[in-house]
C-alpha cells in the first residue's frame, strides 16, 4: 500500500464573515515527502479577492496574479523545509 499523504488546512470557518480574522495553518504530511509546499488564495464566487493575508513568519510570501487583482499566499524556500529538519 502506498502512503499518499495528507493535506490539512485548519482554521477555516463554514462561511466568510467580513472583517473576521482567521488563524489558519497548513500541514502537509507524507512518510515519503522530501520537500513540500503550497499555494492558496481566498476568492469570492465571482473570482475577486476575499480579504487579505497576514503572517509573522519568513516561511510565507505573497505572489500576485497576472492581473494583480488576486493575491496568492505560498511558501518560501525556508517554508519547504520539513518539520524537525531545520
């Protein structure tokens, strides 16, 4: 049996509340993973940006879309280091 791993995003509510702050976390796990990372965005159904991202770590950065209307949060090079291997 192959370990396909898992991706978990915590802190997302069932619905968007304007002005609310969400403390989120992303965990990527696999027994065979050597490097890992992610990219995410928050958008309304019409494709426009929903809120903004803020973080306190050098492990993340914002990447604008081609149109500069939607922001994507993604890992930095430091953010690809496996937990316990820093």
